[in-house]
């Protein structure tokens, strides 16, 4: 991609930090390949471990964190709140590397005038239901940090990211306050609390992407993945998904990508 | 039809609905709209140089109502045809 194109006002950012158990680079490479297909001419920046297929690589240290999904494992998810400072774009869509793009829906986010857009509802492919989660035991609906569009420079957006950093920094406090799992820092929770603080706990409907994020939970494994679909498997059998989706079982995704 | 087949059919149809729902979103003058049957009907009542609310209840200025109607109907028929094709594939 030419320097002129890289200076586009809009771009996609993906975080990539390999962990001892998951080859995130393989996922990120696949994620970039899919974005190239469905979001052509949109530059892609990778923050963290270098990926050759990215247009821009941004080195940035990230402290380790642990999660307890199917055993205690290390992951590196604590740098997400720095994306406002690190992004080279004015309009950024930051996506998780396990968000597989199979349609052009991300393109509409770039064209929207809303300075912040995130998913609230999710479609659970295993249970076939559209629902949302709450932050801890509160009634505050959780927002998903998996796909996040934001504008820069914007005072309110900057304030939200500052609040996000503070929540991450003082997570033990917020975990007690909101009754969260204090052993696992979740960006979804931190983002939700940060946006709520920025909006003075008022309505956040204007920040919500008006369709569900399709999510395949941990109990679904990836059977195979192609450029236009992914086949998932669970106790009910196989299911073919032809739209962008969030794959929570990262190990099986990496296995399907690397063969 | 077996219970497993029924479940998979239901899931495939729900996934199709999700796909169509996301594909129906389009941006017009910075606002996000869903090209569903409600918007198709409503679009015909919009007048030039007026404001309407988008999917996020944000006011969006419509300068050329005819152009807006054209965009909405075009998108609606596009996704409805896609839905019909996929529906046939899933159910037959």
C-alpha cells in the first residue's frame, strides 16, 4: 500500500500479542487477509508483535494478564485502552484478532458520524438467542470491546479512553464496586464503565452499533475456515456462518488456520 | 424431521436473519439506518430539507427526500432478494 493510502483518514487497528498458549500472529494474519477482502483500500495497523502483512506495525509493551477460561492462562489484553494514543488514523475501527470478517459491515462504521460505536447485543450461535450481558450484578448492559469505532481528535472520546485506563489501573476497586471477577480483567467491562462515566451514566443508545455481534462461544470449535465462511461444530452438529463473527475458542481457530 | 435437523434449521434461519439485519444497515448523511419495511414506508413521508431520526435516535438532515427514498428502497430490495435466495437454499 502506498504512503498516500496509508495517510488515509480511516483505518483498522488490530492488537497482536502472542501468548504462551495461543499463536495470535496466525489469527491476526487471517484477520488481516479477511479485512483486505471485505474492506478493500482500508489500511491496517497492528499494535504489538510484528505482522508482515500489516501496513503499519506499532511496537508497544503490554503487561500480562491472566484469564480462567478452561484453566488459568496468560493473555495480553491490557493495552487496548491505549489505542486512542497509538492509532495513526482519524477514524479507527479496532477489532479483536479473533473477529473474523466475512462481510463489508465494518465499512458502514467508518461512514457514520457517531464518534464512538460499539456492540451491545450479541447473537449466541450455540444457544440461538440474541441477548446482552450485564456488568457484574448490575443492570448496566455490557458493551463489547471486540469491535470499537472511534474518532480522533475528540474531547469526549479522549475522556472515555482516559476513564478506561483508570478502570484498568484500579480494576480491583471497580471489581468490588461492580462485583466483577477481579482475577480476570475484561476490557468489555472496563469500556462499559468508562463510557458510562463519560456519559454521566446517561443513555448510550447513540453509541450502539444497530445490529448484533454474532458470537461463537467457547463450547463451539472451528471445523474449518475459508475466505467466505467458517464452519463451527458443537453437540448439535455443524453450522456454516457466512457473516462476520467473534470466535471465542481461540485455540481451535488457530488450529483451523494453521492446519 | 429429527430434533437435530430441526435445531440446525432453526439456527441456520436465525443466522440468516442476523446476516440480513446487519446487511440492511446503511449510512446516509452520517446517520445509520436499517432498510427494513418500516423505513421503506416511512421514507415516503419524508419531505425535502427536514430532519429524521436514525437507528441511534440521532437527528439526520435530509436535503433530497427523493434520493433518500431511492437509497432505502434499493437497499431493501437488495437484501430481501438475498434473503429469499438464501431461505430457499436452507429450507430445501
